[in-house]
C-alpha cells in the first residue's frame, strides 16, 4: 500500500502504540493531543515516558497541538480518546474537515447518560459527506506489548466490509494482524463490557481468591456480556472471537490491564478515589459499569457480576460480601442464554 497520512487523536498508550504500527507500515503518522509538555516530548525526544519508560519512537512520527494541522490532507482519522470526550472531539473534527476521510476508533466504552456506543457518537457528530462508515479497531491487545512488536491479532469491524478491509490493510504486518467483521454492535459491546469483568477478576485476586474463582468470573462474565449484547442486536458468535473472549482473557488476567489493577486494588481495600488518582490513566471499566447496569435494568437482562460491581463502586457495598452474595443466587442452567 502506498503511503497514507493518518491522524491519530489521542497520544495515550494505545494511540502511541498504534502510531508505531502505522509508521512501521510506511505511513505518515501525526499524533494530536492537548497537553503541551507531552507533544513537546514526542517531537523533541521521540518518547512518551508517561506510558513507556524505555521506548524511543521513530522520528518520522510527529505530534501537534493543532487539530486542523493533524487533519490536513489526512486520508484516515483514528480516535483513541477517552469515551467521555469522544463526542466533544468529534464535534471539533466535524468543524474542521474539508475532505472525506476514513473514520476509525480504537477506544472501548459506552457514553454515560446516553448509553451510546462510540461508533454511534461518531456517526451523529461527523456528517456523512466527510466520512466513511465508522470502523472499530478492537481486540486482545496491551499497548505495552504492541509497542515492542509482540504478536497481536485484533478486529476491524464496520457495517461496510470494504471500509473494514481498507483498515485491515492499513495496519496489518508481520506482528500486527487484523480480521474483518461486520458486527459493529458485538465488537463494541464486547470491548466495553469486558472492562467490567476485568475489574471483577482483579478484585478476586486482591481478595486472595485463586484460579478457580478467576476462571469462573471470566466465563460467567462472558455469558452476561453476551446476553446484553444479543439483546442490543449483536451476533452471539462475535463474543467467541478475538474482540469477545480474546479481549476478555487478556484484560481479565493481566497486570497490564488498568481495569484489572483497579479491581485488584479494590479487593485489597483501597478507596476508589485513591485508585483513580494513582492510576494516571482512565479506568473505562468504572464508568462503563454504571452504563451497563442502567441498560441491564432497562432491558431486564440478568447481569449479576455487573450488578455486584456496580453496588461496590456506586453504593458502597462491601466487596467480599458482594462476591459471596453471588454464590447464593438462584440456581440456573449454564446454557439458558435468554434467561432473565
């Protein structure tokens, strides 16, 4: 593929790792952010030490505080900003675009208040004349491993298979491989909701429980993610793929996962406000728990793990009592997907 200019909005850990992937593939990459010191560091030292202590980026990767500069002549735009600011940034992009681009996002969350998926937000805020169908880039991936070119396989999902295939070709190389999917609802809900289960898996570790318990919460967590996703219109098979069980495994078992680490700290008795202050990065699973709980209540979907975590985070319930409480829930069949 010939060189393309790609604007990456959000120079966090994942945005930086994806910038390196695209640069390795010969594309011109511009990172946009709003923290002057970080942008200066990226341009002067070619490092992003808040996220990666020992990584030096290729000097061809540039950064800017000027969104118009990032978008100028870009063929594709990748959103990797926190869920809570996606709509705001999308509005700014819509005001500045003067040519049609491929719009992608690689964030994982659901918007508080509206309960909307990120692709829906981007569709609402960026006029069709300036964009492709939205492409979701999601799957089992830690930035800490991608940045050192460890093997990573994820998904490019779009209602338009041609758009997904284009993004697949942009990113794929000898260590980073994308598979296409047209189930946008499934891929986005899997990516968002697995963060909740990762908080639960971390909490079990912090409480001192072993591998049996962790396997249980991940497996039953996948069941409730699937129940809600299918209710929203997703294909259940998506949850057995990379963006489903794959992402849940990597997020629910690794110290690289900020959601797992947050749950681990909760299990060890730390206060949520201290955990958020010390993390230095957005913990998407915290806000997503509230959104998922509200959707489940509205649609009547049985989500006991999500409910337990919601009560711990937002109602001050004791975390160990909440875990033990799930063990006394009514007996159910493992395969009753439609149960309430």
